[in-house]
C-alpha cells in the first residue's frame, strides 16, 4: 500500500537525523494517513480513501468531498479520486 494521500498527493519526506555530535543519518517523515469513508452528496454514495489528516481538515473546510474534488488539481489526485471527480462533474452538469 502506497504511503501517499489519495486527495492531496502528500507523500514521505526525507532528511537527516542530526545527533549532538553532528553525526547525520538518513530518515523519513511519513504523512499521517487515515482510512476514512467520505460521502458524496451529488452521487449519493460513500467512498473509502486513505488520506492525510490535513486533507481531511481541508475537505471539511471546503464543504465536503464534492466541493473538494471540483476545486482540486487533477495531477494531485489518485486514479480512483480522479474517476470519482469525473463522475461528480458529469452528475452536477
């Protein structure tokens, strides 16, 4: 399973652990991914996503899954989310 947010594209970051003696070793920062079910008002269905906590707050802030998908860039969305976005656009038109 990919460690990448399906809605925002947020993935692992890399950097160094730096000790007091300034020794550097590589490390990774993983995104805070959660398995959530989000409901689409336009389609009348629910969808399961693996998204970051920041993305979940953004979905709530924008007013739900439909509003988030309509405003999101296609390059950031996963294939499943892009497919749902096309369905929402088609249903709302």
